C-alpha cells in the first residue's frame, strides 16, 4: 500500500541520516598494486565521500599507482630499486607462473614454487622495509593518530604497521583467513615472514610472534566474494562478503566501439581479455586463438597488445584497452573470454554474461571451477588448447541457452542483496571505527593455543581420568583376587 | 556533502521500490504459543503489510492464540483434549521444571528429564496428529499451493508439513541447528520423533527418515539473537541473526503509571517481571523478594498476580500486567529484574537497562550467563536466594556505573545495524520465496553421510594406502633378505 511505502521511505531516510552521521576518521591504507587496487580504490573513494581522511602508503616505483593522480594523502616509500628492475622482476615472475610452471614435472614445480615464494617474499620485505626502517615516516604516522588501518594481506606489512601504530586492522581480500595462510603462502614463506616480524616486534614483546597470531588480530575481513560465486561455507561474524563491489551499470560506449558492436547484427559480440598482467602470448598461441575466433559468426573485441596474428579474421578487432564493464553490460554481448580474475568474473556475473575461462595462475583456476559448477562457463586450458577446443567452447556457451540462463541466475542472486556490497564494505569499516575495533565480533578462539582450540587439554584430562580409573580398578581387583587366594590358602592351612 | 546525501537518499528510495516489488506469496505458518509467538507475530504482521497471504495452523485449545483476533487465515487443529487439560499439563510441567527439578539429585533429575521429555513429545505429537491425520485439511493445504512454510522448531511438525506439501521451509528460533537437536532434545526424544516421522514419510520414501535429515532441509534459519547478546561463533550463509526484532521505541505510559514513575524522583524505578509463564511464587519466596525490594530507594513496578506479600514495602506496586517495553524505555528506569527470557532481555538491551537475572528454565540460565559476561547483569538464584542476595544485586547494578555503561554499549551495538532485524527477517523470507528455496545458500555438507562429513572415507583410504605400502615394503625387504641369505648360502655351497 502507498502509505506503507511512504512510511518505509521515511524510515529509510532517517536511517540514512544515521548512516552518515559517524564522525569522520583517519584511515591508513596498505594497498597492493594491479587488480587488487581496482576494488580497494572504489571503497576508498566512497570513504572519502563520507568525509574520512585517507592516507595511502605506496612504493616509489609502482605500476597502477600514479602518485600524481591519487586523490588521497600519499606517503611514498623509498625503495632501493628502479621501476625498471621491479617491472623486470615482475615480468620474470609472471612468465614463470603463467607459461613455464605448467610445463614442469610435479617435483620440479614444487622446487620452483619454493624459489618463487622466496623471491615474492624478498619483494614484499623490500617494500615493508621502506616503511618500517623509515623512523621519520613511522613517527609521522604515529603522530597522525589514525583510527584504523585497511590492508591487503597479499603483500604483508599492513598487520605489522597496525601493530606498531596500535590501531585496529581491517583486511580486504579475495580469500578468507585460513586460505590466506595455508594455501597462498608456503610454509617457507610463513616461517621467513615470522622471523621478520619477530625481529621487529620481538623488541617490544620479548617473544616470537607468529603470522597467524598477528593476522588473527584483524577486526574485520572484507572478502571479495559472495554466494553468487562462492559455495556456501561456514564463516565468522567479523567476515563480510562484498564480492563485485566495483561493478556498476554500463555506460554508453565510445562512438567507434558502438558502431563496431552494432555491426554484429543479430549474432552479437564476444568480449575477450586476459587481464592487465598477461600482455603477450606466443605467436603460435595467438594464431590458435585468432583462428578459432575467425570461425564464429559473432564480432570479437580482443584486448591484445602483441603482434597481430596472421590468422586474425575480419570479425575480430584488437584493442590496447577496452571499457570492459561497459562492453559486458551491452545488450549485444553474448560471451566473455576471460583469464578468470575475480574482478572480471564479477563484472560478467553482474551483467549476466556466460564465460569461456582460460585460467592462468593464482585464484583463477579455482574461480573458473566455481563458475563451471554453477553452469555459467566452459573452461579451456591455455597450454594444451587447439583452435577447435576454443571454438567448441565458444559455440557451447553462446548456443546452449542453459549457460545464459545460469549466468542470469547468478546475476539475479548478485543484485538481490538488502544492501549493495560497496555500501556494506563502507558500513563495516566505519563500524569498526565507531566501535573502537568492534571486539564483540571477534571470536575468542583466536586467543586459544592450538591444543586448547582442538580441545586436546580437555580430551587429555578425560583420558587421564579414564586411565586412572582403569588403573585403580585393576589394582583393586588384583588385590581382592590376591587377598582371596591368600584367604583360601590360610583357610586350607 | 549535501549532494551526496541527496544522491544516497535517491538511491535508497530506488532500492526500496525494488525491495517491495516481490510478487505477493502464500505463507503457511507452524507457530509455537507463549513467548515464541510474540516475535513470530511481529514478522507475520510485517509480511502481511507487504501483501503476502498468511495461513496459520493453531490447536483448538491454546493460550496466547486468540482465534478470533488473529488477523491471518486461521486453520484450527482439532485436538482430543480441552483447554483445561492442556493448562493443567502445562502447569504441572512448568512447576516441575521451575521448582521441583532443581531440588532433585543429579541422577533423579536425569530420570525426571527423560520422563518430561516424553510428556513434552506426547503433547507435540497430539498437535501434529491434529494436522497430519486430518486428510481433508491436508488436501486443502495442498490445493492452496503455498510458497513457503515458516515454522518454530520447538514444537516439531512444521518440517513434516513442509515435506508433505513439498514447499521450502524456514525456521524461526532462539537457537541454531546443532543446538536444537543436540541440546534441547534428549536422545529419547529424537528417537521417538524419528519413529513418528518415519511412519508418516516412510510410506513415500521407503526408508528411515532422521530428524537431522529432515530439519537439515530448512532453507533459512532466522535466529533470535545477535552479536550484542551472543558470543561470536561460526555460522552458515543461510543463517540470519535477527535478535530483538520485536523491540520498538517506548510509547508514553498510561497516566496512573506515569505518575507513579515520576513520584520516584531522582532515584528512579525498577521494573520486575518473571514472564508470562511463572505466575505465582511460594508465599515464602514472595516475602523474601518483597522485603529486599522494600529496602531500595527506587520505586518498584512488579508484575505479580499472587497473594500480596506481607513484607511488601510502600515503594513497591503490584500489577497484573505492565507495558514492559514502554517502562524499560522510560528515562527513569534504573534496572530490570527478569527471569531472563530472550524477549525481555532484548527489550532491556534495546533500551540500555542493566539487569538482575533470576533464570528459571530453558534458555534462561544461558541467557543471563551471556549478559553477565558482558558486564550488564548480576545473577541471583531463585531457589537459594535470601533478601540480602537480591538487595545486594540490585544495589550493585544500580549504583556501580559500569553496569549501565555496559548495557548502553550493548544497546549501541544493537542499534548500529545496517538494516533493522525485523526488516532483515522479512527480507530473507521473501528472498527464499523469490529464489525458489535459495539453494545457493545451503551448504552441501547436509547431503553428506556422517563418515563423509568427518572425512573418514578419505582418511580410511589414505590409511589403507599407507598400510598397503608398509606391507609391500616389508614383504619386499623380507624377500630381499631371504634371497640374499639363500644367495650367500648357494655361494658358500
């Protein structure tokens, strides 16, 4: 009824005033470059709109962070390397992880992973040192009296800074707690990281600090997934699932792009990108892909900066950059060929577009496994694929209506939330500030030792009780039996 | 900034239109009487405002359900007993659980609990039979094509009806899944319940139905707690914590009450009730309580229908009924003496009032333990208390400011939610309707057997592999050793 509607609007408006009424705070940010920065930036922009003062720590040579364009306070961490060195290290790392690693045997891969883990750690430590060893910067941060630290745990140090500055910590990440420590980082990584942390914090606490202990202090985890994408699993009250917070309705395309898209007629278009990190494929691989694309009736927009493949069909256009979200939201878009990064997958979910996944590294194989299981994608292996593999995958997701239906179902789930993911992320960050760390959401299990956590102390005590009882009973029975025998003997005598 | 505010209001209004745009559905309700009905009624009223058609199944003789006043479609379950018999059974049950049980020895108490569990089950079965054996009613319900069944699991049968009508089930309860089955119900109860269910469902499925299996089919659990009250613990995506959804701002008091409250001056008032189920105390107990109350400077409003205690002080007024929520929200109220029912505790949390808890049965001892741990209450034992116990408890919560501070802290946590609990409860009920059961929120663990759930199949397989390896290696070594020996022997020969 209309009256009820009016009342609800009124209520929500009042509620909203309350929403915005928090005192503006000071937020320290420990970001990670590349795709990780895309989502975090959206949250920070929103927090800034709410009046909060944001200070971001970024290394002097970086990739996506353009120091001059970031609209927040920027503290630059001076690193003893040039941008060229960093890009070279990164390229080596990416080439190894994307193309070399899959060719190695299981044993060699483990050894290589161990080596890469070390080099990853070295890069991380270099950045962390840029903050921790700069006494002048540290005392400036201390004096600024931040209310909170928002950190991306992929590059460690955020938790260390929060600890040193004694402020509540919030993580923003794709994975949740257990996964971060157990899956992403190898044991070597954790051990080396712990040595580093203990060296710095040991001076204050006089005991070894475990990574688990210090990461467990986080007051809130903003996880970049949701139940449209993730399988249902248990979680804790200080977890919020804010996957797809960077997604937004499509804007109109630039004239030239729109004309190309419209020229596809009834067949529509396919959008294809392997993300910002994988720039070039081998010439052979590019030709395999291009010849598959040439055989579909759809027009294809391919974000690709390498040499133009010889087999490129007239239906395919190469672009250095594409407005991915606007293209995925275009009514003519039939499918999305993706490297399965979480950001891209969420844009496809948001707009209900079925996918052909070509996962490369990191969370990408796991991401596409989820979307496949939900029936909205087909997977193709980058290393073994033939033209017909890719062609069949494309035909399947475009022509079999179940993929579109399932993609639309995921989209409906994504859009049917009482509060949008971005608003939730901002709410819970402000919440932790309002409630001085929101200790009431953090489970006490973090403060238990491993044997308490697994109830081994209780089980041990109970087992000891049982053992004692058995011992006493046996002893008694033995005594009775002996006494009986002696008695009989005495009687006989 | 103002512009941002306007934009946000606009966005939320749009969002709201979306909220209300769900198609009205048909909801079948399996309620439980007494305090359980208070919260459920609030949800159902709200659902009705949203245009949904609600049908509620209630037994012919009941306590709080006034058939003529319920504003929903009512289906009356004819039971073969009179209201008098039911009230007598209930009184015996309550007297036993409140006053007799605590006096028994541990062993006697277990035996008595077993007996009571059976009688509770008998009452439940009687109501359930009223629905299940009435073929005419069942086929009417089948024909009505309900979209969903909302059930209170304290009285079993809701899950059975949902199963028979093949519609999604939503539970509304104080406890979560595990607790329901393991703690509230004894093993005997579960076994008898399962026999009953298997008898009815076995005809369709030809196999035994476990209570765990059928309750595990619930699509959503609306749990009547929240992190203001509950300690943080893991939960699943199909759980919503909507504690305190019945709470609302205080209305002005009736003139006579307001005058009495105002007459308390600076000292303020104490509100005292033991809930709707405990009507009368022994004369001795009432005198102990009254003499304690007589010694405090506050005025006391006591909901009590028994004989007026001799020791009643001039500061204490007895009432047959009090507007509890309005009194707790009154600025003059200093403390709340409560039997620790979840509804009352939530009203005190909502208004930030410290408590003296006198828990009696059910969830009440657990409830007060939580509020005590959070520093907003003192507990007094009904069975062993003296006047000075109660007096000291009252002085402590009124004069030690930490209790008021902690109560206000809980209140701030309660009010600082992005969506009010009632709106969330309604949203998720409508959500399950919109998404035809919302299977994407229900973890797959429900479909595992107990040995799969505990990974015993995997562990067993791995152990078998290890055992086989050890066996083969030992065998090989033994053969080698034997062969070596024979070789040596042959050589020697």
